[in-house]
């Protein structure tokens, strides 16, 4: 080994976390120990709705007022991405995570005929384009690096179709009301968390997928973090018991 000193922070730990980026939950996180977190997009959706309505009311889309509104909308989005990437890196520091595994969407985008391609267009008034995900990943990489955390990008291919509990991919496996239901092992997991866990396992394979068993329902109840406009930070949503 060489003794060259490099100026990098020491990694907070050895653990891994998988991150699945998407439309309904902007980010779903699956930690190695089985707990999971969701970051829904509702805040951005409300913002988009509000600004779209105001921009539509402008007489001319090139007017000074419309331009100002567009700039404000984009500044708020940038703020959201900065805050979220910072928050995720802090969560990784707290959880002893040394490697963040992020799904890379580019090969899915390039292969539009693939049945797996995400339908970016049909999500109401939210015009969140794929570049937003690239931009977010770059921010996450930059902030993670400062805390000694590595960001690995892996292909998202098949990560939404396979069961993260038993590793099986079957036609009968389905998504119902945002839940991934496995016909093979009976696991029911949040679909985005299932994707995040499959992404994580691309870097850090789980013994469970090699025939071991993992109790049914793990990862089924992720904690949800919402963006609080008052404080400008992400806070856990109160658990609603029904
Ligand atoms: Zn399964």
C-alpha cells in the first residue's frame, strides 16, 4: 500500500442504501437493515399547480410577469432539490451509510419501446422532466462526497419487476395501490421501496435473495418525510393509525 495522504472525510460507515427516484415519490430509500423512507412529491405538485395557474392568467407567456413567475417556480424547485439532497446525506451520516446506490434512469429513457420505460408524460400538471433527476443525482453526489460517502449509479433495469425479498420475477407479481405483491413468496412491499431495495442489492447483495427468508412485510411500512414550507426542512409525517 502507498502512504499518499488524500483529503477526504472518512465514510460514516460501511452500510449501503438504495435510492429509487420517481414521479409519485421523488425518492424512496431502502436501508440495509430493512427500514425505508419515502419522500413524496406533493410539495412540488402544489407549487406547480399554483404557478401554472398564475402563469396561465398572464396575457402573454413572454411577458415580464410570466417570466418572473417561471423564475420563481424554478428557484423553488432548486431549493427543494438542494434541501432534499442535503437531508438524505445527513440521514446517511446518522445511519452509518458509506455507499448510496442510485438507479440510473438513462438506459431506460433511451429504450422507450421497452415496456419498463417510465411514463414521464402522464402525471397531471407536474412537468418534471428527466433532467431533474440527473440534476438531483449530481447534487446528491456532490454533497455526499463532502461527507466521505460514495454514490454508485446502477442500471434501473428490472428493479421494478423483481421481488426484493425472494429475488424472483414473475408475471403474476403485480403492483396494487402502490404495493408490490409477490406471488412467489407472498411479500407485500411499497413498490418504490421494493425498487430501491433491488437497486441497493445490485451493489450489496442480500442473503435473502439466495434462498434465505426474510419475514413477510419487511419494508412494508416506510416512514414518510414531508417538506415543511414553514421551516424549509424535511420532517417525518405523523403516523396515521386507522
Ligand atoms: Zn418474493
